[in-house]
C-alpha cells in the first residue's frame, strides 16, 4: 500500500517569525499567494467618498415646478407686444415723399411665426417715427396697401437721410391725427386691430434605464462597506450598484431637460425612434429654448469669463427691451462666479487692499468673506448661485473644457411666475417660467416610475435575477424665453 501527497499539500515549514511583504494578503496576486498564506491584512473596509455628492440634480427643483399632462404634446400661447413697431425697407422717393415696406416685426418675426405681414396693424392717419442711418423722422401715414405704407413727413419735404438698405429702417406708431369732422369711412377706412399671440409647443420624451443582479450575487457579502447617495449602507455590493443606477437616472432626467433638442432633418434618428415625420423626435430643453427664443451673451470682449459691469449693463439694456423682470437668478460656472465676485469687490472704494468687502469690524480674528450671493444694478436684482452641472468634469464641465465659444458659462433665469393661456385646459394659468410636465393619469403615473421583476425577492418571473426598472416621460416648458439669457 502506497501513500502519496497531493501536489499542493499544505506542509511548508515556517522556519522563523518575521514581517515580510509576502505576509500580506493580496487577493488579486498569485505572487503573494492570495488566500494561500496565514496573515490577515489591515483592511480599510469603508469605501472612500472622494467625489463628494456626485449628483447634479436640483437646479429645476429650485426654480420650477412639476405638473402632470395627459397628451403627446403641450401647447401654450404667449402674449405679443402691446405697441406696433416694425422693421422694413424705406424708399425715400416712393409715392411722393416716402414708402415703407414691412419686412418683419421688431423681434424679427416673419409671416408664420405669429406675425402676418399683411396684418401689421399700421393704419391710415397713424403718426409714426421712422429711424435709420442715425436719423429720426416723424410722419403721417397717408395710405396702406398690404405691407406697403406711404408716409408724409411733418417737418421735411421728403425722407432724405433715411437708409434705403433692405430691412434697415424701424417704424414705430406713436399716435394718430385726423382733421375736423373726419370719420373712419371712405376708401381709407380703418380696421380694428386684433391682439395676436404666439403659440408654442413641446413634446415629452421617454427615458428608461434598469439594473440587473443575479440571485447568487444578490446574496453575496463583500468586504467593502458601501454608502449610497440615498443613505443606504452595508456590505451588499448590489445595493450600491442599484443606488448608483437610480442616482444616475435621476440626473439624466434633469440633464435631458437642459440639453435636449427637437429633431430636425435627421432621417436616421427618425427611423431609429419610429417617427413618421420630421420633428417627431426629441424635446426642446432649456439651452435650446434660450438659443431659439431667448438671448445669448458672449461677454463684451468675447472672453469666456469676461464678466464685468459693461457686460451686465448690456444685459440690462436687453432685458429692458423684453419683459423687464426685476428679479433674476444667475446660475454660473466657477470661472464666471469668481469673475462676478471680483467685479463686485472692485466696486468698493475702501477695498484697494482687497480686504474690505462688507460692513463689519476689520479685526485679526475676522473670517473674511470674499464671495457675493447677489447684487443690485439699476432696477434689477441678481442672485448668484454656482451651477454644479457646469463645473463637474464628468458632466458639462468636461464638455466646456474643449467646447471653445460653444461652452456654456451660465444662465439668467427670471424669478416669479408668468400668466399664459393653456389651450388644453382652456383657461389662463399662472406658472413658474420653467416647469416640467410629466405624463400621468389615474392608470399610470410616469413622473418617476420604478418596478422590480425576476425571482429575487418578490418573485414575478422564472428569471434567476432581480431587475430594477426606471422610466419617466416628461418635457420642459420654457415660458417667456425672451426673458432668459444664456452666457456662452
């Protein structure tokens, strides 16, 4: 009878006591024997949180609201300007003394964009201002034929001096004048002006994600103690993975409302998403809405962080042309935030040494506050806040680093609410300028829908795994985009 030893028999002698690098456990290295040695390593089992709070959501919850919807499209209307102001082409010799041909309204809208050229609203006997080429002429309207308006100046024989360049002249109606006993009758009868409005719409998109863990992995205990953004902790790794998936999806909900755009002339995207016609895909996010219907500032010098009083004065002048909403919130990246702080600090005549930014006792124990949360310029109040989404390297911060002039450094959002007519509900409603509409009914609420399938936990199928599904269907409504400003 023969007895033989196995090739990996544990019979190696330990000749002496000593501390060697090979005595420490390295589960990933066969050179250090892995589990095949007797010394226990000093494990730091707590996972280090090196990125702080990794989520970027919260921007829309600060400034907006969320409301349910029951349709594939949201339609709303916004009031037009009260006064009649037009852009057009001047013929200084046309029909006696001058002819003005309407091209657009003062905001550059043409027929089909809530403005019909033939219904411009200018009537015979209106008194108007005509301005171009550094000159202003006051005139009386003597005839109107569709978009062609004949004018006679009050204090000049003709309209010489006005530019005849296409679309270079501005016309503003400031009143009217009639002779005694004159009526609206005759060939030059005046028609009543009807108020107009602009109609806008947006459509929701469906966002989905899921996490899956097998039944075996769900019951495995790890040596790393995790802590999730939602406060869960323990040694089950799938808890962290599921929590990260949920947090990432929550961020996607907000990022989609900021970055999305309506599909246009993209046949491949239309085909992939099953759209039957152009513009059947995508949704208009905040940045796209501002670039389409709002205002953009690149700084007076064109430099990314050129935030100074000259730029703010230009922004104020633009806001004066729009809704003149006095309270605005500024969400900016780090460079612009510091530039605003420096701008405000430089306004302090007692701060030449950079230490006197506020009204307080300057002593050696003082904790100096070098930042500002808000300021007032003219009749406008601005409240500044850092926008994590524009700073984080893993989100827009990383994109901005290589985007050049297309980088976004901040956004001005008007505070308060707006009153609009909701065509679905058939009445005027007061809402924040920004709000999210999500699909919901008595049957299904798709604001943030979560469900679990599989055989792990509450069994719903024969799948030996747990699948956690996330779904939302939503869109962002940007009302009064003319009051917003995008900093690029």
